[in-house]
């Protein structure tokens, strides 16, 4: 996999208001979101965003309402233009594209899955799934063949001639995913794609996305306000507050080492045993250690507690496939389950 990022955001700012360039000067001089609104009646949407998104990975951007996450994703295909900064896709500055090239970017490089499904009610499921190919001018046979292939993959075989109103919310979102996959773009943008779904359906959709990702290796930018969802899906996690990045990195590392009281509060109520993996708490192999058995590096800690029957005296050899990569002391596992106390609660 290339070490060069697929998408890079460099020094990205977005300020909403009539004199955004003038307001930008105040922000760069240190004026915060609340003071900018009170003193200058402008809204700070994004502040100095620097994020790399790598090919074949799921980058999850999360934060509370008003944190700027949906504003950020809309910059990638320039549904919103920044006040300042660069948006680089495959080494090309998106801000320098003319109207025709921008249209090609949106049609050929990026597809989007929306929170509210955004299906055309008067079109069949098959027509909705093939819409991206229709926009590109592909013939009807090609549209139908590709759309049917992806409808089958997302579990909607037999529903191709139904209309959106005849489907449940979860099924409608499957059509949205099939539509994005039919577009066959390298990059998928998913803005709160599962948040309108019931919890059980939402879990099914998360599992479906991860299953497809194992095969397709898309570059996915996923927006959510739900930390459980973020930790489940993310290869790279970006946490926003008031339009700025508070912390970003590998999700397990953030959970174990939050660098801000805001994030400590976020992670304090998470079921750490279910989320944390063996790889995050294992140590180096020590010669002469007597092992209680072998476990896999991607097993979660909840499964380890069950395997060990809660015995903290046991030590397990950790494998990545067939390769020995470390050892897990159950005492270290127990320590990892205790969250750091937020300074805001002390």
C-alpha cells in the first residue's frame, strides 16, 4: 500500500459569514469560536484542519453536534469551499480544478452515502442503484448489470423492482450503499450514514460495511457522533471539537491514551473489554514463560476474560495468524480496563 495519503487536508479553515476573509485574520490571531460569533457575528466551522486519509482505510471523523464533522466531509468534493487551506486528492489540489474537472471528480472518484438515504422515490431500487452510471452516460444494460451485482452483494436480491417506500429504513440504506459501490469510485464519503437506523439494523450495516471493506479496500471517510461506531469502524480516528482536531490516530491508542479532558469524558463510559484488542495491551515475548494457551492478536479483551475464566494469573501467547507476535498477561488486561479519570471530574 502506498505511503502517500489518498486525501490530505492542509491548514483547512471554514468561516461562515459575509466577511469571512477578514474574520479569518482574527481566528489566526487566536480568537475562538464563541468570541468570533459575539464580536464579529461570524461562525467558525473549521479551524486549521490537518488530516491525512490513506488508501484502503476507513477514516472516521467524529464529534458532538456542531463540532464541524459534516462541514469537513463536504469540503472533500467541494460542496463547500474553504475559507483557507488545501484539499489534496491523489496529489492534486481540488481547489484548482475547473468546473468540468470538478464534475469528473465527483462522478468518477467520489461517491456519497447520505444519512437520509436520498433515494429517488419514483425510481425502482434497480434504477436508484444504477444512478451514478446513468449520470455518466452508460447504456441501460451496463447500468442494470452493475446495479444488480451490488444489490445482490448487499442482500437485496429480489427487491430490484420495488420502490423505496416499499422498503424498511435499513433496506433503503443498503440501496444507498449499493449505489455508491455501483459508482465504482476509489473514495466513499459516508455522512452519518447509519445514524437514522434502529440499533440492531445499525449494527448489521456496520458489519456489512466491514465485510465489504475486507474485499474492496475502498478509501472511506465516515462521519459519526457515536464513539462505539467510530471505534468499531475506524482505521484512523479524528475527533473534532468546535471545528478543531482535538486528537487523531489509531483508535485503540486514543482509547488508552486520551490527550484531552474532552476525549477522556468521551471514552469514560465505553465498554473497554468489548472494544480493546489483544494487540493493544500485549507485551513482548519473554523466554521461559509458561503459557495457558494461544490467542489471536485481534481478539477483544471480553473474549479473553471468558477464555481465562477471569484468572489474572494466566499468560497467553499471542499470534498473528501463525506468527508469534507477543504475550498477554491477564494482569495487564485488567489494568487496561480501568479508564483514566477525567480531570474535569476530579
